[in-house]
C-alpha cells in the first residue's frame, strides 16, 4: 500500500498562488505521485480552494488559507488526522502560516515563515520572534523522539552553500546571522536538514527571483527545507530538488523539494 511503512515521498512546494499554478500542481501529482504534498502561499480562502481536481487524483486535503496572501494546504494519499492550524498563541487575525496533520504514521508540519522584508525593520523582528514561538510550540507539543517532518518555505539560507553569491547577500535579508541562528534553534529541537544528509555540495537552490533571468543563470537561494526527526532521518534515502520546474511556462519562483523515505529502520 502506498504511504505505508514500505516507503513514502513527502514534497514541499511554495506555489506562489495555487489557482495560477493549479495545472502545474496536478501535473506534478500525476508525474511524481508524492504521498504527501505540502503547499505554501496558496493565496486562496478555504471555501474557494479548488478541491475537485486534486481529490480526483486520490488526495485527502487539509486547508488553512486566506484571500490573496499566505495560506497552506496538505495533500495526502492517506487520510489526514489531528489537523492543527496556526500557533497556539496566534491572535484571531494572524496570517495563515502553520498547518499540521498526521498521515502515514508521521506528524507533518507545513510552514510558511515570514519573509522579514529588511534586516532591522519591524517585520524582521517579527520574523525572529516567530521562529522563537515556533520552537516553543515544538517543545510544548512534541518530543524529538517522535516521527516528525517539518517542511516549508523558511525564508532563510542556512549557510553560504545555499547562496549563489554569498558576498553580495552577506547579512542581507534571508542570509543574516540572526535569521540563520533562529533556524538553527529550531533544528536544535532535534531535527535534521534532510537534504544535507545526502548532498553536502554548494549550489543547490530552491528559489530564484523572477527578474534578470535568474533561473537561467542559476542565481538562486535554498530557502525551502525538509527537516526530520531522527526516527524519520533514518528512513530518508534521498532528497530531490525538482529544479526543472522553475523553467516551465508561468512557474512559481520556488520549486518542489521531495524527501524519499524507505522502510521503517532503513539506513540513510
């Protein structure tokens, strides 16, 4: 059975507008058959989410959307249970940035971390505090010994290997030392950067801006991650960045990232 202990594929993808990218999403589901697909920046309220084309591919859907901005969805071939929306201390009007559910024996957290806009501004300080609140939520709700996968657009490069031009980006937004420290504090909960368990080399990117042919020049950043607790890390056999999708017609500025999990107990 797909999505059982015999293996899973878990994908994260910031689609930058689900309705604009719906054909791409359905094509990806058909071509790659992920067991779980976590989407960020869906930019659609739940009542207008186009369920039918996705459910027709055999996926259960959990939603946490809003009009025009942010928004998340989890698509799963197995039923989704224990759905949680937002951080516990979010105000009622908080942006839609956290969606969690259990599927296939895994607790999956789908995140869209605030961008921060510019180092030192109010939105930057909000971003750093948001990371602190995320770590507090992990500490309160979960144990690192559980099978947990935390995925999404983190809007941070973990180190200079994730940056096409480290000198130009030095201490700018997405690459500043406090942001990287905030992400490492989340990892210190007991999570591994799954891609780096298999690919240590520089130059692996998941986002390219739309201007000046950045994607064709490979002027990118790695800001999309699959983070795994040890129980999942030991099953992860590879992490794939679907770079080719950035070069299709009307793409998102991000590409999907897929973690491939083997049988329970398989060595990484």
